[in-house]
């Protein structure tokens, strides 16, 4: 059992598999450097009844940036094709435990899903518990997803420029600390190194241990050490908008609601010739 309303333990999910109104989603996605491939891994083994959410495909195909949110109509069509209803209890997981699944948790909630949770510890925790595994492609059921985007869930480029200029929100960046400080190059060509003025470094790895989200007091300590004031509204960012959602999930787990995600993230900011960039530790 878990006291976090956004998490579900593997044993608890196993008890509910096959019940009407439950959807399970494998949201695994990997960086090229990780040398793993999500869809083949899904077909080699997944939670029984799960469907595969392709984070490189459920995007705005007209956008120049990776992982840009699609519009509500396109998102609804993609979820309907996966057999997911907005009224379902939706459990999302990934192959690392706590990495890419929060992005899909965030997307589903941003488009109106009412009850979305992460599998605590992800697929590694599921297999470690000796729970059943299914192989082969997904077999989606028939369902309809009605999507409406919450405009407060996402921040665009112009709004982000204003936030940086006036300091109206805390900015939490999930990229590795070396990239935040500008000591390591960005993986995408043409993207400058460093961070937005006023941003704080909250690497995704600082939020979890062994693929599981840290307990509340430890999370508060992470944000405190990073210099993030939890009494102020927060916008989360990362490289392309995927791992930023891990910070969003951690904040929601602490009961924080005034959180938005910068969808273009550092790929957009660092690619612009007009945006201010700082290097070194957060000031």
C-alpha cells in the first residue's frame, strides 16, 4: 500500500487487473545514450493487459520541437485507439521505475483524465515481485477518450520569457546538474548549454531511489536544498518536456497544485538566439 494518492503498489494493481474501467499503460521511453528500445521491450514483456504509449508519436507532428503536446482532438484520437477512456482509472509505468511515466501521467491529467496513477517502482518492481508478465503486441479494448486541455497545465515560450523576466514563478529544471551548469554539452545539435536565469537544478535522479519516488520529507529536502520555494508557484522544465513531469509529479505528491510544465523546455529555450542563458550553479 502507499499513502500517495498518485501511486499504486504492484500488489494492489495485480489484484485489480482485468476489472472494468482499469487501463494500464506502458510509457517507457529512453534517451539514445541509454541504449534501450521501448516498443521491443514492451512486446518482450509487460503488465498483462497493458497498452504501449509511444511518446515520440503522440505529439504535435507540425511542431519543430520534440514531444510537443498535440491538440485535444489528436490526443483523444490516440487514446481512443489505445482503448483508454478519460473516466478510467489509468495506471502508468515505465521500464526504469521513475523516468518517463510521469510525462504520460501529466499528459493524461492535462487533457482531463480524472484518476491517473503511477505504478510504484515501475516495471522493475512488478517483475521483482514475481507478478505475471504478458508478451506480444497490445490488444486495446474499445473505449472513447474525451479530451479538453487545461490551459493552466502548460506554459509556452512567450509566457516562459515573461516568467524569467519578472521572476513570477519558481523554475525547476530536471536535467542532470552538469548540463544545468553548462559543464556538459546538450545532446541536441544547436542547443546552447546552461540554464534559464532564476532556474533551480532539481535533477530527476534526486527525486527517486531505486526507481521509486522518495518519501515526502525527503522530497521536501530535495526542493529545499535546490532553493525551490514551495510556497510559490512553480514551472518545471527539462530537455524536451519529458522528465520535467517527474518534478511535476513529485510536487503533486506533496499536495502542490500551482504547477505548470514548460513544454518546449531547454530545447526551445537553448535553441533561441534571443533568450538569456546562464552557466554555473543557480544564483
